[in-house]
């Protein structure tokens, strides 16, 4: 399977939308059509396949420059962001992916926006960074104290429609289409959900991470 063919197929199957979750149910009621079920399965499968390829590919200096050009073109009317892009270009090799992800607003905003909206072209352009970020997270996880259990919190506002879909699929698979920023402080996480409209729902995730539980899917 070639990466270009995979991307073309994903573009046909995925409808662009700003959704942070894929919900794949383990059981469907009579109102769920076979078409909708198949679409859920295909969307999840293709997203996972794309990330499998992006995190396993080799990249060149030309790929790096294409990513920088992608950012410059996306923020060409924002001088402050263009300055940050220049700093990112100069700092990346010495600072690494995790440091840059938490330092530069444009970087995590662009990456997670492309993930939520299934912007395949943007994800491919950022493939080198996605791979590096994934590998650094894997390395950090493996070097952690295996006896320690972390309790993390994340505040997030989502649309009421997707929240109701999640409620109807208890026991199903919930895949988050973002790299998650969390805090060990519950109050800090709660501060991100203080304001929302009537069409949205505030969620506070409590995530318990057992270091002895291993997973290959660090990017999902």
C-alpha cells in the first residue's frame, strides 16, 4: 500500500469536520444502519493506518522544508506567528519535539486542528514532526518509573451531539483524535472548561496511567 493511495482513499471516506473523537460502538440498536456502522469502522481504521505510516516513515531534509513552508503559508498574514515559526525552525534539532509542542502555540493548534478535521494534506506535511513527537513520547514512557501510577486531568468542551453519541455507546471504543495536554492539578484542568455555549458540554477527564500497562498506540 502506498502512502499516496492511502491518503486518496481516506479523503474519499472522511468528511471534514471539527470532531475530537471517533466513537466506534461494540453494539448497535435497530436505528443504526449498516452504512453508518461501516462508515464508523472505515473512518477509525483509515485514521489508524495513516498514523501507522506517518510514524514509521523515513523523512528527508526536503520533507522538513515542506513542513516549514506549510506553516509559513498557513500563517502568512500573522507576523508574530511567522516569528515563532522561524524560532521553531532554528530550535527544533536541539530542543526536540515535546519541548517545541509545548512551547509554540501555532504548532499544537495546527496539529490538533488537522487531526480533528481529518486534514490529510496537513498531516502528511507534518509527518516528520508527528513521528518525532510519537517517538519521544514512547521513549519517555519507557523510561518512567514502572511502579508509579499517574493521575492526570484534562478539561475539554465538546459539542452536545458528539457527547450524546458517546453516552449511547458505553462499552464501545472511544478514540481521541488529538495529542492530549493534561495536568496533574485538577483545578488547572477545570479552568479550561469554565466557558461554553448552550450547544456544548464541559467534560473533565480523569486519566489514570499505570506504567506497567504497555501500548503501541501512544499517538491516539
